[in-house]
C-alpha cells in the first residue's frame, strides 16, 4: 500500500513538472477583432510558442500593446535590417514591423511604429480547433 502511494505521488509530481514546463513554453491566445481576417477570425484560439529563438518575415506573433494594456496578434512584415513596407527607413536592430492581414481594420506598426523584440510574447504555431 505504501509503495502504491509513493508511486502515485511520484507520477503526480512528474505530471505537475511537465505541465509547468509546457505552460512556460507554450500558451493559448484568444483572437479579438477583425484585424487578422481572413487568416484568423474573432473568437479563434491559437497556440503560441513563447519566446522562440527565431522570428521571420511572415510569422504571426503576439505582442504586448505599446499604447495600452493587453496584447495584439499581427504578422511580421519586416525584421531588423529590412526596409519596412512603404517606407524608406530600415527596421532598427532588435525590432520588427508588424501588420494585420486586414489592413483597413488593423492597429499595427503603421500607427505605433517598430516593435521592440522584448514586446514579442510568442509566435503562432497553429489555430486551435475545438
């Protein structure tokens, strides 16, 4: 009986540890608004990898809002050293330029400028189908 209890506690601790590691590396984000339509719609949920080692043009990322509390989900249009779309400047080091897929309905880098990499929360892995 005592062995079964120790085994059960060990399994529970291993599962708690694994869940903690997964929670630090991945997350689920709820999409609000039409800015990423048609790729993502309001109400969709996406799985993100928190702080991956590399970001590239075309990645869909979650950023913390520069102008108010909360987060935004946008697509990276340009990375450090790239000339940002429609501009003559280049993206500074450790920054990205983000745009929504639905430009008329998107609050993005056209409004608040380049996004420092420390504001990038994570990269979308896939849409969560429930």
